[in-house]
C-alpha cells in the first residue's frame, strides 16, 4: 500500500470529502478542476477550463499524436479523455482521490475510452512506473498540493523518456513576491510554500531539462477565482440543498477571495510552462 506524505494525505482527504466532491462536480461538471482561459467576464468556468486543455494540446501539436502521456494529479480525467479523443494519445491519469477516480472511470467507459485512458490511484511523489516510460508528462494545477515539489520533479525526470516533454500549469507565487503576504492563501490549502516560475526553471534545469516556453496567463487567476466565488454565491441555496455544508461554503468563499486579492496584488503567477528533457 502506498505511503502518502502528510501534504498528499491532506489533499486526498479534502478531495475525497462529500463537500468537495459535490462542489467540484456541480460547478465544473465532474470533468476538470483547474484554472480556465477566459475570453469574457461572463464566460462559464467549464468553457474556460476546456479552453486551457485545448491550448495546452495545441502547444504540443504533433508531439501529442499517439504519444504515451502521464497526467499527474489528473482529477476526474477530463484532460486525459480530451487527449485520447482528439489526438489518439494513450494516457495514464494518476490521481490521489479515489472518489474522483471512480467518477472518471465511469466516464471513460461511457465514452468508450477504456483502451486509451487508464486512471490509477496514486500520487506524484511516488509514481508507480519504470524509468523512461512516457513521451509526455502533463499536469494542471496539482503540484501546489505537494509538500515536496522537488521530489515530484525528480519523479517526472525519472519516468520521462530522453527527448520527452513536461508541460504543466500550477498556481505559483510571483518570483518577486514579498515574504509572508501569501499566508492567507497558504493557510487555506494547508501548505507552507508555493512554487514559482523561477523555482521550476532552476530545479528542472538541474535535472536535465530546458525551458521551451512560459506562456504567461497570470491575469486569469483573479478572474478565475473571482468567477468561481460569484458562481458559488449565485447558486448558494442550490448547493446547500445538494448536501454541501454551511461551513464548507463559508470557508470556500473566504478562500476564493484570498486568491483574488493575492492575484490583484501581483503576488501570484500562472501560465503554461513547457520543458524539454535533454
């Protein structure tokens, strides 16, 4: 049985909870759980989240066609299904929440994608695959939940083939972020630190990677979390009726506002980072 780190166990317990499952499946439709690329102030989160997946795939282009892909922290497996359906990729979605994974496997079966998409219970600090197994490693807004991101990057480097690609998004602190200003955000996600663009570039270069591109979409962060907060407020009564506790809704609204405030203050960073393994 896998022994999860404390930070991973905290994230697992959160995403397995009835409150979290009802919240994310209702607001995102049980397909994706990540920051969206919005084209208008009123655009629904589902459409913007789908656009993030499509944009990342577009950045990979022909390298994604028929590739063997590992999605670390794959949530409901929506990105994996998109890659399989549109690019014929063979995708492993590695995810710590058994509740999310059960839903994802049902969706795979319903859409006839069982042969291309495999959902595996596990975490990105201990990837259960041999070295040099995957052509592409993919991750969306998941690595922030690790208390040992260097370990995650070491695992990525280990399982990725030479010449392979690591593409990801992650809510990060800005490289010039002052000390302690993100404490409200960190307290919400029960972590002590966040990564930064400079952190990922330094640590991956040490492990034989070269930065291909950082497509910066930081402006989307307050738009995303603010939009989620507005949606939550507008659907609050409905969500309470679907067995989401009052405490969860109150804490979620407060937590979302912390992300909005930090984003508007220029303390956060987010976008699509692409690295090539040499």
